[in-house]
């Protein structure tokens, strides 16, 4: 991905995001204002694990 956000979820119960490799591509400039990898709004039972982020950023915002 060339942008920071990877996953946005809203009003969901039951989400699994695992066993992924995320590589940051710098060929294009990032354009999204959100710089958080994961943004979760009004969610329950979310599982984010066993992922490989080559830049080390695994930030999650829960609202």
C-alpha cells in the first residue's frame, strides 16, 4: 500500500484480519488524511493478529 490506512470498519460484530503482509510502497505520495493503520468505529469482536508490517506500524484507533 502507498497510503497509511489499511482497514476501516464501522458498526460490525465479528471481524478477523490476520496473516497478512503489509508493505509500504513509496512510489506514490500518501493522500489520505488518516494516518492510522486500523480505524474501528462501534465494533465488537474484532481480531487483528499475526500480521507482518514491514515498517512496524500496527496502530489501531477504536472509537
